[in-house]
């Protein structure tokens, strides 16, 4: 077991090192000059050169990479080109709670909707509720956030006036409803399909037939014997989608004009603020790695056979 843990942690560290390198290289492919984005077209060549030197953009790429890895290692992630006195980690920490709050709300919404719907679809297999659940799953996967968000705003914000519009106070409970539905609908669709499939498989197992033969109530068989055994694969899929939820906030926060990691990334992208872009992408990528590591460790605890692989 200790060797498996060490091996898994080392793999995670190698993955993070690869992500750091990939993020550094990909950000350099973004078109546009950061100096021009900061100073504008009217700046003199002398001012441009001075700014380029101040931002260390005149250094060789290898030197910039070493500087970036040092910033990652000390946790600062460098300093913003636009806000020179603020480190990237400070800027991210200011907005990260809002993003995590939204991601957690979407995660909760997806679970509360998908589990009952998936169980109902399996229990009513081939009937109306099964068709409704399948239709919801298809729609949830087919409709992108960038289309669903504005549609919800038009319907519930502008037409019915039930919920706040983008730009209103984002700290109210009502203000998070539409962004939560926008982000969580895709995950709810995935979990509904997964729950339905796992439940149908459980319903056909010998232990389910034996429970029915003992005269147990249908609800007891469904929830105590089938649902409990179906939750492990569903939980694995749900946990693996946590990273997707975090990255999904990039578009949704901009649509609903909410502060957060997504809004910070979009602003940095258009301003060519390279350190902030790198930091935002890196945080999401590391979150993915940590979630996968947590899933592996959870599986190892639940299934001892994993330690042998």
C-alpha cells in the first residue's frame, strides 16, 4: 500500500510538471503583443522597450520558463502585467471563493436532480418517465452553456422577471440560480444516464432477484439493494466531472457578469496579461489532477484489488 501511494503521488507530480510546461508553451502561442495591449498604439518605441524590459519579455524563452517555474514553486505564480503590485496568486485567491461557490452549487444541483431521475427511469424502464429522463439527458448534453445561459436569462429574467438579471447584486441567493442551472445541467444529464444504466444492471443481478424472492418491498429492493450498489460508479463519474464544472465557469461567469476565475481569465486574455492567464489555466489543471488523485485513493480504499494494479 505505501508503494502504491508513493507511486501515485509521483505520477501526480510528474503530471503537474508536464502541465506547467504545457501551459507556459501554449500561452506563448496567443496572438498579440502584451506591451501593445498595455500601452496602446500611441506609445513610443522607447516606452515599449522599457515596458518590455520591465516585464522581462526581452529575456530568452528558456529564462522566462525558469522564472515561471520558480514562481509556481514559491506559490506566487508571478506578477500581473496590468496590476504590477499584485501577485497572480493574490488575484486568484480574491475571486476563487466565488467560483468554488458556484461550482459547488452546480454540483449539488446536478446530484439532487439526476439521482432521483435516474432511479425513476430505471424503475419505470420503457415507460413515460424513462423517456422523459432520456430526453432530459440528451438535451442536457446537446445544449451548450453559451446558448442555455442567455435562454434562461430571456425566459426567467426578462420575460417572467422571477430572477435577477446579469449585473444585479451577485451575492444574493436568487442570483446564483440561473448560473447554477446553466453549469449543472450537463453534469445532471451525465449522472442521469449513468444512474439509469447502473440501476438497470443492478436490477438484473442475482442479489436483486433473491431480495425479491424473499418478499421484500419493491422500494426496499430498489433503494437498499440496487441504489447502494449503483452509487460507486456514479460517484466516480460525478467526481471526475468536478474539473469540468470549474472550467465551465469561464463562460458562465462572463454571461452572468459574475466575479470569479472565469471572468478574471477572460479579462486577462483580452489584455494579454500572460502571468494571469497562465495562473488561471494552471489552477484549473491542478484541480483536475487533484480530483483524479482523490478518486484513485478513494477507489483504493473501497476496492483493495486496485492496490495490485
